[in-house]
């Protein structure tokens, strides 16, 4: 059973996520210096951010848009699988 409360990002992790989204692609060294290795590792382990080389991004583009604006982005349905 998953404990929902422990799965939610802490305040520090939310600030870090928003900073990564704002700077995307963010330099990982800058994020670790600003928020600490524990916060960075926690978000990376939970796949809320991804590292590519020396850059960080939120895991999904739509998640990045949400973090930047605070609004749920519209997702157009452009493909419906057939049966």
C-alpha cells in the first residue's frame, strides 16, 4: 500500500521543482547548490525530474507547463487508438 502523504513533495521539493521548470533545462550543479543533494536525489529517484548530461528537466513537458503556470494545461486529443 502506498502512503499518499509521504509520496507528496515537501515544500522544499516543490520550490526545487518550480525552479527546475522555470530554468528548464536547468544546470544540475546550480540546483544541487541551491536546494541540496538530498532534495535533488529525492526528486530524481521519484522521476519528477530527469537528468540529461548536466541539465535537468521536469519529467513531462505538460508537468513543466503546470509547474510554470499553476494551471492544468489543455491536452488536445489528436490520436484515438482503434479497436
